[in-house]
């Protein structure tokens, strides 16, 4: 029996990746894993060692070529210290910022600030941002 006829008989409904209805979701999961990994300055090899997911599999997930199993996503989410929903729900800039390791170290100090102190910090950050954006992203040391 030819291979095509056997597939039809067995009901093999696998489709090429390009025709998957959830292709964008798969790609987004991989992109979010890469973003989380890079925000923590981790290599795929470091993520492999911590999550026990093979580097080649991680690479294929990040490139949107593979759909990770729930078990794989659990291992990766535990490694990053985030919930599984982080891979499926569009994150906000605030969530991304709060996951930054530098900001996590600052959080105990930031919680102690009152409203006026926050306003002062935000004004200074805005001034720095304006200065940086006017210089093509380069910060000039102050004299």
C-alpha cells in the first residue's frame, strides 16, 4: 500500500508547520522564552543546565519550529520563576520591567519611597531619557 494511502487510512492529519492554526502562538511562546532568557543574560546552555531541557530543543522552541510540551514549559517557567501564563498572555512593559534582575534587587528600596520621592525619581528619569534620545542612545558622563 503506498505511503499516502496508508496515511489516509490511518487518519494521519498532521500538517506542515506553515498550515498550523496555532503557528503564531507557538512562535510567541518561543519569542517569550528567548526574551526571558536574554533579560536574565542567560545563554541557551545555561538555561539547559538549569531547566534540564536540551539546548537543541530550546533552540527549536525559540525559533518557533517546535511546540513545547506543558512539562517542558513548567521546567522553563520554574527556572525563570514565572507562571505558565507568562508564555501565553501578552506581557505589559511593567511586568517585563519587574522581572528585570536589577529592578528586583531595587524593589526593597523602592517600596520605602513616598509619593514625592517617586515623582522626583520619575522626573529625573524622564530628563535622562530625553537626554539619551537626543544623542542616539548614548549617555554622556556629567562633569
